[in-house]
């Protein structure tokens, strides 16, 4: 799935982009995705499949970011030229949009864009060969890619009360957006045994860009814990299914995935490049020093059996200063998860009350 979107959450503008590349299969090629592992030949012997990972959001200048879908060649040429233009001219949403609309290579190759520009006194979103969803209020504004239909449900994840006193407007917006992206990633895994759904829900991972202190940035560091719940009579047993940590080392996006197994755990680390060249790749020591925890933690619970099987629940949007789940790393890189009593109680009540975080059941 390709998915790019310009969205509003808690009145904050965001760009969202997946990290998946698809194309012709190469003999001996091996591709691994976060939480999915090796996806070489995942779609069978059709000569087309997952070809790698690449960031779909490009930071053009301090005041402009653009997400792309379709031809990477068309996107690279157009966005590189737009970045050169930004070195001499201050981009506005009008000038950035008109430049991309008139770019012959991007147009001929069918490349789509959604963008975010900090104009004087406000931030403005735009789309080029993208679907316009709405013109005001929270929710999706512009979307493109095969995953576009699923972004229409983004508004279902908004308007929820916050769980932490003192959270800022941006804190709440981050957790709303990341909750939705965690939902998409969970759907990918739920559909893994069905060829048709996985072709639609396949994004591999997602990144965001947003305005902060008069500049558009990516991030922040975010950890999503996917829990598996099993009902035993009137009790609920919780265990960690897997964890995905998202972190930036310079221009590189680093995804650290942890799978608990008996006696320890298995880890995978993917380094995702921007659309154009960047500096030296992070070294192994740098990658291994990245903590699994973050200030922002999203807990996502899937019920695996009983009357509420496959129920998806997001019980806590953990913000800075609130430790509902404490992640620690001990000697030998041993990872432990310590959920608070409040988190366990809320999870139990959510399952028993059949409250779900999917847009179809609220």
C-alpha cells in the first residue's frame, strides 16, 4: 500500500507517509519489514512485490515539507529541484503547489504530492494529483495512494478525552495520529494470511511531519506496544506481542522492532533512507544504543480468544510524564515491561465493556 496524507488533528496540521517501495522482483533480493520480517516473494511468483523501504516525506526547507506517492524517479527529480528553489526563494503553499503541478517529469510519471507549508501567520496544506477530502475541521484534508480509502476513517480517532493532566495540544495531536497509524500497522498483521487484504493494508510503517517552533520537523520518537490479551473466565491475561520504536538519526529513520520470546527476545533494526542522498549511515553502536522506550508510548491491545476475539483496543495514549507502562533494558539487553495497575484495570474494563478503537465499532 502507498499512503500519503495531509491531516488535521487537534487543530495541528500533519503530513503522513508510508515507507514501502514496490517494483519488479530481482533475483536473490531480500527485503525485511518492521514487524513482518522477510517479505521476499510475499505476493507469490508474479514478478512484482516489495522492493525496499524509503521515506515518503521530504523536508524541502524549514517552512515546507512534501509527501509523495507513485514514481520515485518523478518524485526525486521534482523534489530535488523544489529544494534547490527553496534555497533562493521563500516558498509559499501557492508557489510550492504550482511548481509541482507544472513539473513535466512528475506529471508524465503520475507522481502525486501532498504538502505542508508554513505561510506567514499560519500553516497550509495542499495536494497535487491527490484527492481532496475536506476543507475544514479535524480529519483528512488531502490523500493519495492505494491506501487513501482508509484515511477517510481518521476522524473516528479524534475527539477523545485526554488521559494525562497538563498534556499540550501538540501532545494530544501526536497521540491521535500515532494511534491511527498503529491501527493501520495492526491491520496489516491481522490480514497477513489473506492475499487480497494485505495488498491493501501493506504499508510497512509510517512517518509524520508537523510544525514546531516555526519550523516543520519529523518525529517525535514514538514507541508502540502491541499487546495480546486472552480471556480466562472473568480474568484477562496480557502479554507483549511485539514493540516498534521509531527514531531519527540525522536524516535516517530508524525502526527498532522487538519480539519477546522465551528466555529473551528477538530484535530487528531497519534504517530507512530519505528520497535523496544523506550522510553516512548510522553505525552499529549508534543503532544498538537506541532505547526501546520513548516519551510517547501507544498501547494497542488485540484480544486473541473468547467472545471478543480480534477486538482492537487502544486503552492508553501515554504522554510525557505518565508511565502507564515502564520499559527497562537490563544487562545483556534484556527487555522488561511493567504495566501499571491502572493500565491493567483499564484494559480489563475496555474488553468487558466491548469498547473498541476501530472506526467500525465505537
